[in-house]
C-alpha cells in the first residue's frame, strides 16, 4: 500500500481554489525558491521510513480518515506543497477516492512536472493553479534554482487545452529579478493563449520567510503598476493579492 | 426608591432609556401573585431567572405582528389605510413600529421586509433611497439591537436593495436574518448576503427548510435569534442555568436527572403563573388594538423555556471543572448534553398551558444567549469562547444539538478577511452545517467595527464612547459592553 509524506493540512481554506477547500501540503519540492514561504516543505525524504516526527506518513485511507470531518463543509480538496506532483501516484489514488465522495480535486503546482503523459491524473482533476515564477531561463534559475521554463509553458498550454487551467500565478518579490520585463512577457504569453485566463499577481510578504535578505516587499503602487502592465499586454482577468 | 433616584441621576442613560428603567422599577414594586416559597427561592437563587421581565406582565414578551395583514388592510386604530406607494408603505410601518409592545419598549420583530416592500418597488422612481431612509429611521427611532428583520428565502429586488443599503449604512439596527434554503435561495443572492455579512456582521443565515418543518412558512427569526410564529409570539421567556443545576445536584448528592426534573417543573410553574397574570389579570388580549384588529392572534402564542450554561454544566459533571473540560471535544460530552436536553424536553412534553395554544400548549425550548451580568456561563449550548475545537469539529458537535431548540439557538463564527475574496467558501460551510442540522449560523469578519455579542450587534466605537462616560443612543451598547467585559468574546476563534 502506497504512502505519502505529508507536511500538514488546513481544514478550511478560502484561497486555494473555488469554494471552501481542505488543503493538503505534501512534503518535498524539486525547486528551491528564494522566497519560499514553506521552506520546511522542501526537503525530500526518499527513505520514507526515516521521516521526522513532525511529518505524516499516510496511506490514502488514513489521510481521508483524518480529513473526512471536513467533507460536509467543503467544495473539495486541493493538493499543495512542496510540490505535490512529486507524489503523483498517491495523488491519483487520493483523487479517485475523493471524486467518488462528490468532492472536486484541485492541484496547486510549481508547474515543473510534465503533465503531457498524465491523462489519468488530469481526468480526475477539476482544476490546476500553476506558478509561472519567471519568464526566461536566467531569471527562473535566479528565483528557483533551476530552469524548467519549457515544461512550465507546455503545462500551461496543455492545461488550458483540456479546460483545467484555474489560474497562473506570479509572485512579485522586489529586488530579485526585473519584474517589469517578466510581467510583460508572462502576460503576453498568457494573453496569446487566452486573454481570459486568470492571472494572479501575488505581492511577496516578508513574514515566515527565512532567507529573505535582499528581497523587498513590493509597494501597492508597484503591484498596481504591474497589473496595468499585464492589462496593456493583453490579459483581461488579473487579480492582485497584496 | 434609591434605585429610582440612581436611574434619574445616571448620566449615561438617554431620556428614553430612563423612562423604560423607571417603569420597570415601578412595576417591580408589585409581586407576581401565587408564587410558592420554593418558586421564589429558585428565582432568588442562580437556578432560574425571569430575565427582568417584571413582576406584573402586562404585554407578552415577544410579539410578531402580522405585517402582511397590516399592509393589506391598514389599521383602524392608527387611521392608516393600505399603502399604495413605497413611501406610504415604509411610513406606515414606521408608525406601526412605535405601537408594538415588548419588554424593551421596542419591537423585537419588524417584518419580512423584502416581502412587505417588494410589491411597491416597481412603481417607485428611486426605491434604493427610500429603503435607505426607512432603514435609517429604524436605526434611529428604535435604538435597540434586538429589533429584528427577516428576508428571503427567495431573491427579490427589495431583498437585494435591503442588503445593499445595510452594507452601506453599517447600522447596528435592525438585526437581520436571511431565511436560507439552497434550493429556494438564488446563489447570487446568498453570496450577496455573505458579502454583506463580512462587512456589517449581518444577516444571519437561518435554516429555512428545517424551521419550516416546525412552523410552516409563517415564522420569523426575532430578537437575538428566537424563532416564533408570525401573528403570535411568546408570552414569556424564563431561563434555567444548567451549570447551577449541576452544582446543586452535586452539592445535594442526588441524581442529576432528579434535580433537572425538579427545576424544570418549578420553572414551568413559574412560567404558568406569569402567563396567567398576563392573560387573566392584564387586559392585553382584550384591549390592545393589535389583537382587536387581528394583527396578533392569541392562538399563535407559545412561551420559551430557556436554558444556558450547558458547556459549564457538562464540564463540571464530567470533568469536575466548569471552566474548562471536554465539552465540544468529545462524543461523551455531546451525549451528556443530549441527555440533559432529553430530560427537559420530556418535562415540556408532559406539560400543557391553556393560554399557549401553539404547539398544543407545550412550551418551546430555547438556547438562551446570556445577559450582561452572566459570569462563568456560556450562552445556550455554545462551546466556551477560546475553547472551540477546529471549525469542522465544532460544527459536527453543535449541529445535532441545535435540533433540540425549535424556539431559537445560534452559533457565531469568525472569519478573517481573506474570505472576502471568496464568499462562496462561507456558503459551503453554511450549506454543510444546515445539512447536519445546524439551525442558525451567524458570522462576522474579525476586523469589523460591528461586533456580534451573544445575539445582537454593537459597534466597538460606541462601546469606547460609553467607556468614556458619554451617553450613547442604543440601550444594547450598555448590554454589549457588560457582556464583552464579563465574557471574553474577543477570544472567539478567528478562522
Ligand atoms: S516551488 Fe513552492 S514549495 Fe517549492 S521551493 Fe518554490 S515556493 Fe517553495
């Protein structure tokens, strides 16, 4: 029976997809973003028998048992992390069971796991929130430590094609890269696919970030300017989170 | 007489508040006839409390005027005919409100406002501003947060305008409830109500389908969150302190069930005597124009049997400590609460009152919300502030308990401002809770100036004023301040 390493879960969340949702944070991430808000979720545990006591090692049924008290009050679940798709087989099993219970399934991903071969997963999925952290390889390496630009772009196109793209998100972390350029390019890329795709600009906030040296919280004015930029570059559905 | 002088000299009371307090003072020079020594003892102890209704009841405590009939037929006594325009309709209502008796001197129910006003919306050139004026007049002329209006379940133009206006005005009066049924209430209207709630802490959501089973369509949520039949109401509300009952049983080393039955019977008898005075000695049901004109009907009256302090009662009994314990956290504590309520309900089933024909003479259980002076007891069956488990656990625990209270019960939930981005999330919670049997869901945003005290709204800013010795317009601000000070309302968990 397969088990997943899970960091924690939130019973009710209004900010992880439509309606009220239970969010499960999977342990382990393939990136190392300088502004990561959950750095404790990054470390990957290959040997699942040696995980720290603060984490959970659960089967799908055990996880469901722990969150089923929430089911009457939620639209569905969202898997997040870390990068949840590193534990893809588990998520497929989880989604097939939650789907049967009448819940919707959402994925919150950093976009770097190729989805082209994942028909079974996508058939069980109702929506995906995907990060687009920078628009070119150099900046992507600067922000995340690796270059997965092409995979991210392919994933966005694919998700839009199959009607599962819930939103594309860019964190604005001042001082890190040139966000003028990045917003222009990301917005252009999105608008070319479909101007109605929801583009969420999230202002970086200091709290909870360990390695925050040199990263600056963008001002409201900055964020509003980026929103305008995105609009002039063709996006029609822009949301800013301050 | 000293008390009267104190009222007169009190610089924080308005003129109207003084008059009401002085009248109460005078009434209490009398003594309710026929009380036995035991009944008197219980009233003097912590066990039973008549909530300062007065010693000589001369009007029912809660009156739910049949406003629909008033709109159709007008009133001979008030020399008003059926209105033809929105301005006339709102004007007639404002006049009628001044003539509805209650314990506070102000009506606890002012109508299903959307249904009452909807027929006049189309012919009005500016319905929004008329509704704004109407709601402002209510807030200023009826300065009491127990004044309660209802809307829903169906979406109407009037209902939407009322919500819009309430959100803009941010008044604490009236209290407002949306009768909600996911099948009857349009989603966009429900969402608008949630958005309004996140700004101004109202409306409440009432489980319409569930209340309909008890009352049919003719019911309203009134006062704090009491559910009662329209066209009638409740003669009286007396309440039992469950914590005190457990204390007494432990002290006397007797079975809790025995003491519960004893206090229930005594309280029922006290209620009977209050109602006997009201219906036999006071001429209300013979002389009041509302009765004579059929706007109130004696046959639609019941009485409310209130209980409170359940959490402390259960904690004391199971864990030996009333202040903190397993209530709200374990299945055992839920079972114990149900047992207590079953015993009381049994007493109500066996008791009939000739003057309260509604529900075949059986009084209705009510989870009483507490008053300012209460210390160390939680409202109704609520989990003590700060002791709540996670929201889903709380809902799973409390929803089945709501089922015991036809005449009103509520729980309050606090949401942080991120929910403003996604009001649908709160609707998900409400829908789930109603399916589980929750009867009344109230909520507010943790940053709102309007705070929900046990069952009504006050403004934080007004409490501040009162604390600085200024007079404030609303009587409930004083109550709210006292409640805030004696129960750590601010501890309520934010989600
Ligand atoms: S992708 Fe997300 S979880 Fe992974 S390092 Fe970046 S911010 Fe942290």
